[in-house]
């Protein structure tokens, strides 16, 4: 029996769909980073400030996407909000090094997901005018992911050093 050739199709999104997806995703990221900034506030102000600044960068991307939408003559989307499942989670405070490490690890994973999301959006774009804007977002997301990885690595070294010191004392 002859094999059917496998066809790979490319998903092409309409311009307004693509910009709406990107904006909703970034709004969700704003909420996530704000929650992380709040959660780390009593435990580690450096992490809290980092998360707050990443949230501000997401807000700036939302504004840039809106500006691009207006520039391309698209109507303003009616009250686009982040997905309720990501917003309804109650905030909590980080109180231990182990929980902080888990939350930072998840933040790195989420940043990687966000990077891939925007890469896929760029692939799905059939509008050449969007390529520079999406490429800029991807570059920023790559830097965000790298910063979080570096921050996680620097924070994970502290407990290891403390553990070694305790073993030496014993």
C-alpha cells in the first residue's frame, strides 16, 4: 500500500487576530509578573524589583502592540482581558528559600513558554509589516528569559553555600 506524503501546513493568522493574541498574552504576563513582585516583596526585594520591572516591560509591549494596531488602521479591540484562570489565583507570600527556588524555576519556565509563543506568532504572521515588531518582542523575551535564568542560577548558589558551611561546622 503506498504511503501518503505528509503535508505540513502553516497556520496563518489574520492581522487583527495575531495582534489580539499577542496583546492578551502580554496582559497575562503583566498580571503574572505583578503577582510575583508582590509575592516576593517580604522575602527578597531584589527579586520583587526584578519581577516588577519585567511587568513594566510587558506593559510597554502592550502599548506598542496597541500603537501598531492603530497605525495599521485596525479597530480598538473591545476590552480584551487576560484569561480568567490565570488572574483568579490568589497571591501568596514567599517565606522559604525552597519555595522561592520553585517559584523562580516556574518563572523561568513561563518566560520560555512566552518566548516560544511569540516565535510561533511570528511564524503564523503573513504580514511583512509585523515582522520587525514581532522580532523586537522576541528579542526582548529572549533577554527576559536569559535574565531570569541567570537570576535563578545566582540564587540557587546561595543555599548550596549555606549548606556546605553547615556541614563544615558539624
